[in-house]
C-alpha cells in the first residue's frame, strides 16, 4: 500500500508535502506581489460568462434583424416567382 502511495505521489508523502509547501509559499509570494488573488479567477470567469451571455443574445438579436430584413426582399420575390411559374 505504501509503495502504491509513493508511486502515486512521485515520492514519499513527507517529501511531497514539503515540496508542495515550498511551491505554495513561492506562488503565494508572487501572487501577492502582483496583487492577484484566487477570488479574482472567480470574478474573471463570472464576468466572462456574463459577457458571453450578453453578446450571445445580442448576436441572436442581430441574426433576427438580419433575417427579417432579408425576408422582406426574399419572400415577395419567391412568391412572385412561384406565381409566374404557376401560370405556365
């Protein structure tokens, strides 16, 4: 069991814990120096989803307006062509 744990962790549990503590400390110092916190990731993701949501619906609105604009020309021409071909 201990051998499987060592293989999973890549080293002994104590050495792995020590490595993780040192790396966590270094990353924490760097993140603090650039004034960046984990909650910023949450807000960034939330803002990205909101932005995509809003622009997605704006795109659907533009799609709908383009559809109606094109239909004002295409539908009458289609009906006119169908009527002309129907008489033949």
